[in-house]
C-alpha cells in the first residue's frame, strides 16, 4: 500500500535520483573544473559509497511513499563497476515504472548491452557541442563530439530511447544550438537545451553567462518552423517544441529564467548516502547510509523518509537573485556529488 506524501508546499514525491559515484572521466568547467578536480583530487573511497543492496532497499521503501521513477546519476555512473546488477535489481521492485540513466556517453559501447539486458531502456546523454573543438574545450579531456555521437548511434541501434542534454553558456557553446537541432532533427532524437545553473561552488556562474529560454527560442524560430507541445505530465521540466510536419522535437529547460520549483517532485541521494531535497541545498544532507548501517529497520526508514519530505520547503530557483547567489557561495553541494 502506498502512502502518497507531500512536502510543506504541497508537492508530492514521484522521483528518486540515485548518485552511484562522485567520479567522472570528464572535467567540464561547469561541473568538475580541472583546476579543482585535478589528478591528485581525493574521491570517496569505496566503503563510503552506498552499496547496490542499500540503494535497492532505499528505493523499495521510497515506493511506499509514492516514488515511481528512478534516475541513476553520478559523477559519471558508467564508472561504477557492475552497474547492470543494480539496474536489474531495481527493475524487480514493484511500483517502479521507469528507470533512467544520465551519462556523458563515453562508455556506452563498453557497457550499453549489459545495461540493456538488465532492463534499462532510457538514457540521457550530456553533449554540450557538436563541433569537436568546442566540445574538447568544454570537457577538458580531449574527447571529440564525434566520439560521443558514435556512442549515441550505438545506443539507439541496440534499442535505447536516447535524449541529449546540452548545458548552454553564453559565448561558450551558444553557437552550437542551431547545428545540434538540425543534426538531431535528422536523427529524430530528442535534444534538450538547459539554461546554465549556479549548481555547486566551482563553476564561476553568474547571470551574464545565462542564455535564457526566450533567447534560445528567438534564435531557433529564425531557422526552423516549429510549434509548442503540451506538457506530458505534472512536474515536466522542459518546455517542448516540435518541427512541423515531422515527429522530431526538442526541449528548453528554464532552470533560471522560469523556475519549476512549484512542481518539483524529486528526492536525491548522494553517492555517500545523504538525502537532499533540492539540487541547490546548502545544509548537509541527512545521512541515510549511517542511519541504515546503525541498524534502522525498513519501518524506521519509512518514517524518516516521510519526515524528510514533510519538512521540505526548498524553492531556491524561485528566489534566485544576485544576492541569494552571493549568499550561498561556497555552501552548495557540487554536481558530481549529487548528480544533475
């Protein structure tokens, strides 16, 4: 039996985001800049990460509170060994209707078939440019965009439903919007452009670097004949548009200019097992891992998860101003730790 819970602002819980690692094989400036996450950076040791069995147990309890969708994030989740075993176990849980995974795509050819065989069907690939040089300057690992495009083709060929996510930064990759729309229109792969957010403490964010949804849309409408698409479900974060006459569509995620806090249904577990109610949390998350390892029963987990959601009142993006951004500097959780 499901006890559908809501937070202080009346938002139900529907989604659970599980970060399976804080490591990544890219060094994108907006997430894990190489100047901070250098070769000597110390990541979490294995015993501090949630085990797969712990994640499955957490997910099972959360289904009793209304969670229906799980997204696997990182860091880069494909760096977590035997990830297919986690996918298989999560797929056995009654009440879970959808499992997705967000990845930079570099290791899809290596791990994709195992993940598909374990029951994964949906992946989001982060690709911030279609020109090799622009993409290499963003990922700081000399990885070409063409390499990731080949990985995407492979994933589609073996049966995955693929979406592409692009974080847009002014004067960095905003010149990639039109060629990427054209490329993925021809492929009939959904692409979503995300306004650059002030997630974490290290990405040098400020308002001047944001290309807003309206600015993107104005640019796109000059080159493409498009029409708006109605939202598919409560809490959908992207505003979708389709190319007239064909099925191909794209989305614009207004994480800065038009926040979607009022319909956010996501709980987040960091790679070391801490609960966060918001991507922009500043307080240290509740330590679910220690609570479990100290002997908490499923009934106690249920009550704790219920309490954490009932007291949730996060709405940072609704309140974002230059001053709130300044006030939160050095206090926010980093994206590699909690996922996007």
